[in-house]
């Protein structure tokens, strides 16, 4: 039932005590014994001509709760619903803005994809880690950024389907200029309000520095063990070895020149000298020598190393190519120690090309960002060969003490271990890439900086 407004839509507005206050437009309708008022001052329900309560909106809600039926011509209900919807929309918008702020402010990478693996969210943290803008990444496959490509993406999706999510998943991803970073990922499936799968959300932490420190600690533990071993060997093996070597040399002097036993004694002496050399290397290795820093022209150092190794290189009929960037700045380092690093790498390359090949040495300036605030970039020296190559299973072990793939008379397995320690003492890095039967490339990066804790000459 619809009731017409009283007094042609004009009525006296009342105070809460029922007294007349002033004349204002009032719309009054009767709803099952309750009078609904709509005026500039009041929105609510009035029963039996009593005044509205101090919270008219609440009275309106109570009226609905008590079973009052509003007429279809009432304009109060739509206004109330509209207001509530507006408040809800504002609240949702506020929450969305807050979530957007959290994602954009995080140093971690937030990356979302659809179910086909296409990236549709790339946060500010992701931009900083990967070194590229979101607009260049959106719409591209996430598999492009895994070192293992689609195989890695499929593996992650399989885990998500089986377990619903994954945490602390370690992988290697590709960033700007083809560089690689260690990433720790937590990934979950995204569902819409109907429970349908619509994509994935991954949160990634750059663990590159953490993994570097972890490897350094592991290496330090190994080196400490080698130091203890070296001291024991020098004491227990050195003395009897000298007796063997001296006796063999004495017997050779007593024999005639055509005695067939001379060749056997030469073998004994050769092997004894090899063991003696190994002991000396172990002792030198266990005695840590602090670098003596001074300004170094890295290109000149490389040329000096090539002169020192020229006979070995020529003997194996190896061609040498150099590509040394002329404007590479000087670095701060110990020239003797760095010379040892490059000699070790070049000698390894020569041993890997017994039938000849190509040795390429290049230097360049790398101005990529560094975690060291005092660094002005890096000088990068790469040494490549076309030799046997290193099996992928052996690459993680090549810097371990005593690990070698050479014959016993060609290597002790300490050269690269020493080189690794020297480069790290200079605040640099040494990396290796290799393919079997194609060749190997070592890349040494040394920071362009002045060590504040060192007297630079």
C-alpha cells in the first residue's frame, strides 16, 4: 500500500522531543504503523508519532530487521544501498592501493603469470634485480628468464600442481646482458573468486651474494684442512723422501753409463722430485701471504704473462689472439699474485690443447653495478681456449684443493684453488664456462677501487 505525502509534501520538521522546529520539505510515508521520514535533517523511522532516535540510520536498519516492508516507491532504500556500495568501493580501493604500495616498495621480485606462463606483473623490486623495465618484460614467457628455460618452468608448475605451492626453491635466472643470478623463489597458484586457476605468483630473493659467501666459507674450511695436511706431510714425508732422492742419485753416479738400471733410477728421482715439488706447493699454499697493493696496468701485466709462457705456448703450436681494450683503467692489486693467477689459467689452457689450438685473451671495462660502494666498476679479463673442455659435473669442483683432471705429472690440483683465493682477496670474482670438445673460458673480474685499509704505492 502506498500512502501519499501529507500537506502536499510540506510539513513541519520536529526536534527529537517532538516540538515544531521549522518548515522544511519532508516526505512522509506510512509503513505498517511506522512513519518513514526523509528530510534534510533526518533519515529514519518514527513509530506512533515519536521523535527519531539519535542514530536514524540504525533505526532504519532495525525497521528492516523487525520485518517492516518498504513500498516500492520509496527512495530511501536505494540511497542507503548506494551509500553502502560507495563505502565498500572506497574500502576496496584503499586496500588495493595499500597492497600495490607493499608490492612496489619491496626489494624482492614479485612476478605474476597467467596459466600459459606469460608475465602480467613485474614489480619494482623485479626491475631492480633483473635490470630491465616492466614494460619490456610484460607479455613475455617466464621461461625466458630461467637458465634451464622451459624445463625449469615445467618443473615448477609440476610441483605447484602436486603440492599447491613451493618455498625456498633455489634456481639460477638470467638478467640484463645475459648475466646470471642465484634466486630463492616462493611460488603459489592464483585462483579467482570461483576457485578457478588463473595464474601463478612468485616472490624471488636475489641470493647471489649469499651463495658467494657460502662458497667462500666452504672454501675457507677446505683451505684450513689443506693447511693442516701440508704441515703434517712436510714433517712426515719430507725427511724420508730426501733420503730416497739422495740414495738414487748416489747409485746413478756409481753405475756405468750403459747400465740399464740407470733408467729405472731416473724414474725414481723424477717421481721423488715431483713429490718434493708438491710438498713445497702445499707449504706455500698453507702460508697465507697478504697482498701488497699498488696501481697495476692490467694490459701490461697480461703481456708480461704471455712472455713468460711463450715457450710452452709455442711448443704446443698454439695460436694466440689478444683483444685488450686500450682505455681500461688501472686497478689496485698485487702484481705478483695476479701474475700467478693468469699463469695458472694459461698453463691449464695449454695442457688442454696438446694438438694445438687457439688461445684468446681479452680485457674490457665492465661498469655494471657493484655491491661495493667504493667500486667504480670492474676490469674483466677473459682467457679462452679451444681444448678438451670440462664436463659439466666437474665444473663445481675445479676450485677445490687437489681436484684435477690432468695426469699426475702435469698437475697437483692446487693451481686454481690458489688462483681463486687470490682473486677473492682482491675483491674480485673468477668464473668458468666450458663445453666438452669445444673449449673453456675463464673470466676474472677485478674491481676498480682503492683499498682504504691498505697503503697503496
